[in-house]
C-alpha cells in the first residue's frame, strides 16, 4: 500500500465524534485495487498503528483513513502539514 497521507485533525475529530455517539454512517473508500467501495455501519474505534490511522467498524471492517473518500457525503480533508 502507498505511503500514508494524514487526514486533517478536524476530520479525525469528526470520526471520533461519530464513534462516540454510536451513529451509523456511510463511508465511501478506495480499496487496494483502487476501486471505490461503500459501506454503512458504526465506527467502533479510530486508532493509530504502523504509522497510519484507521477506523474499525462494528462488522470488523478496518479502513485506513487516507483511503476514505467521504463519510456521510462529506469529503475527507487532509492535513496541510
């Protein structure tokens, strides 16, 4: 997989808020084959591992944050650093 590109702190905070509120959300993300996939579920954890950040959903799906295209139709924003 490509080098990790950090998402903005605001976007990271939004994902944590969605998780804290146990809200179901719709996530569009890119797969390793560079296809687009859409999934609905609850984010149960947002965490860092191996120099990247991830979101884990209630069904066990794990998505690297820089592979997310949008959450609830809101496009991902990346860090300016």
